[in-house]
């Protein structure tokens, strides 16, 4: 039995509407996909730019950090040089003070000759007994003697420590007084470190092998 034409037409219209709706959705999806592709390309470009900028800033930061460390090290070295200059100035002041002290001691010794000569001219019946030396002088001289003695002892200790530290396998260290053994071991470690560094550092201007 033949289908009613009106019913078929209705179905055709319904299918046509569904087709148009599906086509519209497909068009929307295509547009969305195209937009996503455009945004993907745009984002990829921005990412590439950010990566280049990251590398550039990282490189600049590395350079600046190296410059900062160099500046810090230079400042520390300048402080060291200033400290050395200060020590040299203090040493010169000490040398001048020592010269003045020696001159004062020489003048003091000569004053004994003056006292002896004057005593010889004094007639009998007068008290010519020498008074004791000033307490301030005696105490100051004792401090000076103690200071000089301690410096001599320090120099001798340094020489003994250096010799023991450089002895074969450090055997001489055990023969030192206990309070010098630690210093000798520390000095030996520093010597070993310096020797290791000198071996790792090639000599400047040394010709290479053929």
C-alpha cells in the first residue's frame, strides 16, 4: 500500500531539519576547532617567546651574579689590603715607639753617669745615697721584658712547628709539646692543600708537548 505523500513530505522536512541542525553543529565545531588551532598557534608563539626571554634573563642573571661575586671578593680583598696597610702603619708606629723607648733608656743610663759625677763633687756630711728606681719605670720595664720574651718564644714556637710540619710523614709532630702538636698538624694540612693546588694548576707559559 502506497504511503501517504503528506506523511512522506513531513518526514522529509523533519530529516532536512535534522540535517541542517547537524550541519550547523558541525560548522560550529569546525569554527571552534579553527579557533582552538589559532589559539594554539598563538599560545605556542607566546611560549616560544617566554622561553627565549627565560633563557636571556637566566644568562643575564648568571653574568650579574658572577659580577656580584667578583665585586664581593674584590671588596673582601680590599678589606684585606686595608688591614695589611693598617698593620704596617701600626708596625711603623711601634718601631718609632721602640726607638723612642731605646733612646729614653739610653738617656736614663747616661743619667747614672751624671749622678755619679755630681756625687763626686759633693763634700762630706751630705747624704748621697741613690734613691730606688721609680716604681713606674720598674713595672714598665718588666712588662717590656715579658713582651719581648713572649715574642721570642712565639717565633721559636713558629719555627719548631714549621719544621715538624715539614718533617717526613710528620713524624716530628709527636715529639712536640702537646700545645704545639695541634698547630703543627694544622700547618701540615695547609701545606698539603697548597701542594695539591700547585699540582692541579699548570705552570704559566709552559710549552705544550709535541
